[in-house]
């Protein structure tokens, strides 16, 4: 009888185990129920990526389904947990265009404009439109999460990855990224906002220790992420490579849990950057849920940590649950039948529209642009006229089907660019590439072709035969290295001499010279810009580059882009110039953010340093007037609105970006002279047409972070509202009063404390 009862119990247990294995599947049960059914080994496998090679971390892991994608998570078939695919691509989804050597079937992606250009549109609706098209390609190519947008602050113009980032200002960065995220995620695929946080240089990016005050972090380097996360709700966040105040970001619980989850209420999962961090247990304890790209030894490390109690099971369960809650939203889990055939032609039209909206007219003497009817034949100088840069290098590069060069774009627009110059440049490119070393080039770099020298005789000949000269100045950069001051930020003496010679010869025939800047980041403008009648900043406009540039040069589209980053008069004027990329100079291990909150225009305006082109600057082929500001109340009580009308007073249709800045009292804490707190872009206004714009000013727009009190506080007193066409072209002002001190929130804990006292910049002048 006892044996029979024992046999029945065993059968019952076996039956129960069979039921658990058969019925606890992610498509039938809640993530919590699936978590309860997982073994320690399965949990450890899920929080570690499947690696870059076939085999992965668990048995029967298959070859990644999307060749060229950055990585996959680990599948657990027993529980119905699929592997999800993650792919790079701030400017287009990065996958392999050809698979298994079969060129008859291609998988090209659209090369969209880089993020710096997208930010220069100052148009969140356009960012959403780009995101919607971009996200369709992500979904139709079988990808679940796009590793974008990258929203780090452009702290210094030499950062090699600035083209992937939006702006020097956290409001522009956060709002534009949030709009992009919303567009991407309309396709029911995810995004990963990165690199969290302060990944502001490439020099020793995996080891650099960034020493930053908590105020600077919260007001500048975290605020962009907070806006993007609250307004855009990305599925995931990617921790950065660097240390902040002595600790790797992937291992900082105060950053990834206290701030990100407890304060900001983020509910997705956090992943490392690829091979980021060093201590896998510390990452799990910090709230970094997923280690990418993953390798089996990391799975074993996590299993061992749990068994030896350095990682509590409840923490691992929390990490796993974060991942499961995202997986159930993915196309892979929902078994979406992707087509591998997105509408690339339609998306190319979106890319062209975005490119034209973000280009910035920096100079236009005597109406040199648009070209006008007399211009037909064009002498196009500069490597970039023929080898036009659609985007930067590294993981931000895109395998696109084509790039329209400036030469081709001018031809498509009906002009006649000089064919003999095209032949000379293309022959030169072939020669340089043929002589380049082979076999050692990283996929993240490309052959750098020195600027071709055109003889004075040919320049004189073209000045006689062509109607106008276009000079393209091209500068590339990318992941893994910062830009060189000598010959990437600065123009070489040979380049400046050639520009001067072209200008001399064309001007002697009363012909115009137009410069096009096809660049990854800010460059030096001294010593050559006076030679040019007009300068168009095209940034890196994506695969439709030449067509979009021709749209602006011809006047088909009126330029409406504005600078989202400052062009300094001298590199030495940059507030971080003396503290970039850190010390020691050969391979920096530490960098001190001595400028504190005074980044970009906050520094130039507060310290009265004149820039070459200020933040928010950009010309148009028309003019706009601003009506006086109307405030909804004279005193602040939770919110106040500011309204005004913009009128097109010129002769052609155009769009205007109105920027709202606030100057606040600074009796108890130093503050920038003014800070951007809103922006709005008009629709296309016909000559004489007006549009009313309204800005909402909220409590968060008034407060500063008081480190000693761990509070966000606004001082009582008079606040000045300024609306203008740039930070230094203020058209209208108004004031309101805050009657008493305002505290918007107390932070949970002191966080991210620097290990040393930082002698931060303090402005001499005040806002009183």
C-alpha cells in the first residue's frame, strides 16, 4: 500500500512537471508566470546575449536570422521565448546588403540624414515622419529593436561621433529624439536610446573616467535622456562604455535604478553597449538587465554569482522580468511575417525632404543664392562634389543602394556641371584607392582621400567658361576615434589656398562662389569663408544628398534649418577645449568637466564670448517679423503661455523656427544668461502670411538643481521671456513674476557624486 501511494505521488509530480513544461509558454502565460517556471540556467542565459557566432549560449541556438544585425538575445524554446534581433542604425538600419554571396537578392536600407541634420530642422513632426519610414524598414527586415537614437550632448566639436547626436542642448536633443522614437515605434518595434550617459568622446571610450558634478549631469547630460524617455517611451536604454565619477555606467545602480527607474519611472530593459563594462555581477546588481553581445562565460559567471550569493535571485528575477515584458511586444514574439521588401523609393523621398529641411544657409551675400536663371554651367570643385558623404563611419553607417553626389544632383536639377572636372576627380579617386593598403582596414574606417589639388591654369580656365563655382568642403569621422584638430576640424593651408585662388579667378569675372559644407561636425571657418559669396551647411544629408542640396541651391526649397550647435570663432573658445579628451594626452584616462553646466551657447552667452555662428542661427531666402509676446498671466501659477505671430515679410514662401529662451533670477545659485525652453516651427508661409505660435512654460522650465539640497528649485523674482530667430537674434521680450520659491521635486538619494572637488566655471555677470 505504501509503495502504491509512493508510486501515485511520483506520477503526480511527473505529471505536474509535464504540465509545467507543456503549458507554461510565454504566449499563454504572463511574464511573471513564465519567470516562475524558469531554471537558474535559463534566467542566466536570457540576460546574456546570444553572441555574434552560431551556437549562442543555449542548445540549438540558430544562426541569426538577419545577417549584419548587431546581435540577438537568447531563445528559450521550452518556454516559448524567442530570440529577438537588435540592429544598429541612427541614420538607417544597419544590415548586410547581400547574403550568402547572392547579389540577385539585395537588402539595402535607406540612408537617412544624420541626427545632427535632423535636429537642425527643429521640426519634431518631421522627425516622427522619418522615424515612421525608418521603422518600417526595421520591421520589414525582421528586426525587433533598433539601437537608436543616440542622443549624447555635443560637448566638444572634436567628438568623432557627433554626427550621430542631435545637439549641444538637452531640450533639442530630447524633444527631437522623442519624436523620432514615436515615429519608429508606430511600427510596433522597439528603440534603444543611447548611450546612457555622458558618452561624449571616442578617445579611450571604454575606459575614460568622466568627472562631472551632479548638477551638470542632471541639468545637461541626463536631461536629454529624461525628456526622450518621458516623451518617447523607448522600449530599452543602452548604458554607455565610460565611467562616470569612478564607476562604469553599466555598474552604477544610482544611475540605472535610482534615477532611471525610481525617479523617471522607466519600465523597459537596460542593455550594455557591445562588450561594455567589466563586472557582470555588478551590472546585474546595478539594474543593467542584458549583457551584449554575450558569450557563454558570462552566463556561467552569473550562475556562479547566484550560487555564491553575490547576486540575489530576486535581483536576477527583476532583470529577467524587465526583458520578458519587452519580448512580448516584439514582432518575433508576435510571429510577424516580415517581407524583406520595404518601400525604399517612398522612404528615399522622406530622406530627401528631411535633408532639405535641415540644411542651414550660413551666408548669402548679395543674393548669391538661389542660383537664378543666368546660371547654367557650374564648375564643381572639391572631393565632396563627387564623393559626397551621406553619413559618418562606424555603427552609424548604412549599407545603402546609392548616394546621389552633388555633381549628379546638379545634373538632375537641369544644370550643366563641368564634365571634365568630374573625370579628373574620379580618376584621382581610383588612383588613390588603388594605392591604399589592403587587408588591414577595419570595417569602421574607410580610405581617407586627400583633397585633390586643381592647377591654377585649370581654375582660370573654368572661371572663364563656367557661370559659377561650387566648392564642396568634406569632412568625415566615426566611431572609435575623435577628430584631429589639425586637418579635420581645421582646413589645411592647401585647401584654403585653393579656395582663395578659385574665389580670386571667379570674382575677377564677376562670378559667384558658393561653398557647400558636407561635414560630420563643426569646422573652423576662419581664413576662407570671406572668399565665398554664400555658404550652405549640408551636414551629412543621407543617400539623396546631391538632390537635396540642389533643391536648396536652385531655390526649389527655401532653407529653414537652424544651428543646433554653435560654431565658435576659435577652437580655443570652446568651453571644454582645455579639458578634451582628458589626461594624459596620449591615452586619456580621466576628463574633468570643468565647464559644468556652461556647455555650448550657455557658455558663449553667459561669458560674452562671440561665436562665429551662434546657436539657433540660420538664414532664409525670405524675411520674417515677430509680433510682441502675449503672456497668459503676469504671475506664474503652475503654467504660463506665451503667444506671438510670425509673418513672412519677404517675397518667397518659407518656414521660420522661433526659439523661446528664459532668463531667470540667480540670487542663490549661478545660472546661464539664458536657456532654451521652447521652440516651434511655422508651416510654409506664403509672402504676407502669418501664423500664431504658442509656447507653454511649465515649472520644469524654471528650476535649477541645488546639489546640496537634492532639490529642483526656482527662485522667486522676475523671469524674462525672449523669443527670437537665434540665441543672439532676440526679436521680442516679456516678463512675468514668480511670487515665492518653487520646488518641483526632491530626488530620492544623492547620486553620481564626483570623487573630487571640481573648480567649475562661474560667470561674472548675473541675470539680476
